[in-house]
């Protein structure tokens, strides 16, 4: 009887654990607990990976497919499973060094075959796990190696070099200038930065590049020939860059693909007369440019998206195979509605073969599919939200185009750049390698007027007779949270007629006294209170789901059971296993600017607490304010920091190689 009671108690405990909240390293303490918490915070996007190269809103680590010359369809974004025995072997090494055993899966996946041996031989390889910092890896190394290790250890210098390059990628750089990298290494107590870089290059962990610089007034090398050109190249100043192979190959692949599109004549689908007859209305200039060129850039705000829609409609009418791709599911739905209007038909669920998301197109889940060579079955690819293209996604798209296909990149150059490394759209605009069509269609109404002014550095007062724009001043973070909840739950539904489920809160960051974490807690308590039995979630909770780091989709909780957390995202069911809930799901009443980009809501409440003053930039404000369709409330606690950011704080520069690579391959570059 006693044995039966014990068995029943164990069964009940297991049932309770399956239904209960997800534990977060609660059995750990001290440095190990801090390390595990840091890793999980970075994985979930709650915290940037590092602050060495930080900007206003650092990007979470993005795991993207490496570009290849002839890309193949991707069937899944999930990593291949790691054998249990490999994970167990790594776990033993972690425990020996005092690191959390919960990191074993990530370490084994990051290091690959023989991970335990690699980690024991070089404990600083722990830095390859997102969220681990050099001081934590140093402690792990001391526990394993004892007196043998020190700041000058060659293995440490090499690992910290790679770690710094990864940190730079998190905030958009595809490479770092050599002096910048050396300075950062010295700040991390690496006694000989140059030797550390040379070691990383010699081991193949990093690559070195020498890019020629154009001096003002100097003749371009392409204007010379023979010995003169060679002598000119030798005398031209260069910048030395250090980068990771992953991003170097992606940038070179992207330059190759774009050069092929620019230099090859577009496929002759439709006669010149057909293209000219289709060139009407506000889209006329865009359609004429696409008729004669392989690559065209199109810029404009939200209203200008009607012009690419008119282009797609015209091309489809001429019998071309056309695909349009957007950054988000919401963007896909909005563009499908514009396309229906352009084709003068009733709105319907547009086939995903015609309008897809970029992620769905690259994975093969959406879009026209690929031929036997792995190339997209399309004659014209129109990419909306082009500023959100990171260098790896852009490389995959460019290399996926068949010969003769046309590519149109369209977007608003004022919004936040991509989460992943690179600034593809901005680099192309600056390089002037192809026609650029600037839309003359302004965004309408008081919100459009306000956002347009921000785009040129002016924070104007606008007339808003219908309460389209409302400023709510607050004195401190506590009042900011209180007024935000009041706006979402009461004021906006009552005065504007927009319900809470159609209102989105946007705030500069996750942390702080009025960051997304605090706001989501307060909004849940008001809008959907509950015990949060499954990892803090209840049915009906609004969520932000991250299927892969760097990409967020919105949805709500349906239910929870032993299988996991059941969500509905963009009308599709999603089941998140219990062990992934903490890393992949967070409440979504409040989002950050990067999470909101590419989407729009009927009402938006932008929360600017006092502690956010130092993080504001013009692109962030432009992006956040521009997410509103009918109503914008600004919970304003930053005083003069808001107009100062709009007028004087542009996007922080990113170090990239794309312009230099294009200049060598495209004649008109310069």
C-alpha cells in the first residue's frame, strides 16, 4: 500500500509539472544562474547579446540559412537534432566547469561533432553560445584549466575576436575595421590584439579584407587601363576589415547576384507597347523603369505601396509569372488587398504563390516554388519592406532569381533597418547602380503629415480634429504605465471606437520601469487576468511568438496541455513545446519598435518613459509613429529628448562591404 501511494504521488507530481509553469533554472544559484538567465534572455530577444557595439535597439541574434550559389528549398528552420550521447558528454564538461548543464544542447549544436572534446581543449568555445560573455567564459576556463589559463592565452584571444565580430553583427555590421576591432579587444583585456586577430584569421575563424577607398577628386580606377590602372590601385588608400566567413560569403553572394540581375537584359515578356500602355497613374514611372531594367528601387511611405500593386497587376495581365514578398504576415494581407483593388476585383485570400512573406518564400512554404536548379519560378519578384532585408536573406533572394528575371525592391528608407546584419536597401540607394523611383504619393491625414515631417527631421504640430493624434504627458514611469493601460482599455475604445484587441502598444525596449515586460504585465492584469498556469500564459492572452530568432509573429493563446502551448498566429494553429515556451513566446500587448516594423494597427500607443530618452533615434520614432492607421497616442515622458532625437539623431552607421563589392562588378556604380 505504501508503494502504491508513493507511485500515485509521483504520477500526480508529473501531471502537475506538465500543467505547471515552466521553470527557469530555479535550482541554480550564483554565477551559473546568472549565465543561464543571460543565455535565455538573449534567445528570447528580451536582452541584446552585448553592449560593445550597441545601438538604440540592438538586434537579437538571427540564425539564417547560409547563402549558396544555387540555393535549394529549405524545408525547416529548426536545427538538426543532436544525438543524446553528444549532449550528455557536453553536459559532463559543463558541470565540471561550473556552467549550467541546461546549456548542453546549445553547446553541442554550436560546436558540432566532438563538442565535449573541443570544449575541454578550449573552454572559451563556450562563447559560441548566444548570451555568454567573456567574463563568464573566463570563469569556466579557470575551473577547467586552473593556472594554465590567463588573459594572454591564444585560445582566449581567438575566441574573443570571434565573439566581438558576432556582437557587431547583432547591431548590423557585416565586418569591422581593424582599428575598431583592436580597440574592442584591448577593452576585453586581450594583451596583444593584433596577434589575436592574426590567430583568428590563421585558424579560419575570421577573414581579412582590404577595400580600396576613393579619395575626393581622384579618378576612378575603372577609367584607367593597363599598367596605369594597376599602379593606381597600388597607390590608392585602403581600409582593412575583419569579418566572419558567414557574412562575408553572404555579402559577396549578394553582390554577385545583384550584378547578374543588373548586367543581364531582362526577359522580353510583353511588348514595349504593352508596358507603355500599362504605365498609367502614379505607378507609370515605376512600370516604365521595370520594363527596361532588371533591378529597380522604389521608395515611399505606406500609401506608395499601391504603386507596386499596380505594377504586379500590370505584369500579371501581360502573362508574366509574378511574386510579391513582404516582411510580415500583416503586410502580406494588406498588399493582397491593394492588389485586388488594382485588378478591380473583390478582395479574396490571395494565393501564397502570388503574395508571400520573405521568410515563407525562402523556406519554400510560400511562393511559386522552385525549378530543378533551385531557382524561383518567377519572371518578376517584387520585395516590399526592403529595408528589413538583412544581407543573408537578400543574398538568397538574389541568387534564387532565374536569368532574365526582374527584381524590384520597394520600401520606406526612413524606417528601422534590418534586425540581421547589413543595410542592403540603404547601400543600394547610395550606390546608384540602377534606376530609383521615388513615389510622390503622400501618406494621408494628420498621422501621415506628422510622420512625413519626422522623416525629414521635423517634429511638427498637426491639426487633428478627429483626435487622430493625441499627446499624453506623464511625469514618471509609473504614471506612464497607468495611462497606457487606461488608453488601451478605456479611452481609445470609448473616444475613438477602436477596441483593445486592435490597439498596439510600442515601447523602446523590453526592460526599464515602463518597458514591454512591465507594460505586458499591467495589460494582462487588466485585459485578461489569470493564474498563468503554463509559463505565465492563459487562454486569450495576446502573444508575440518567435519561431526563429529575429522574426516575430503575433497571435493569441488558445489552450495549454501536455503537448505544449497552443497558439493561433495569423489564423494558423501553432503548438510550442513546453521546453521552448520560455524562449519563443512572450506577451504581445506591448512590442518594441523592431518587433512592430512591417505591420500596422488601427490604433497605436507609443510609450516614451523618461529612461528611454537616451535610446531614441529618428528612425525609431518614425517607425513607431508610422505603425498607426487611424489613431496615435504618444505617452510622452521624455520632454525635449523627442524633438532632439527627431532633429539630430539619425540611424547609427553600419560597416558593410556591399557598395565596394558592387562597384567592382556594376559599371554604373560610383
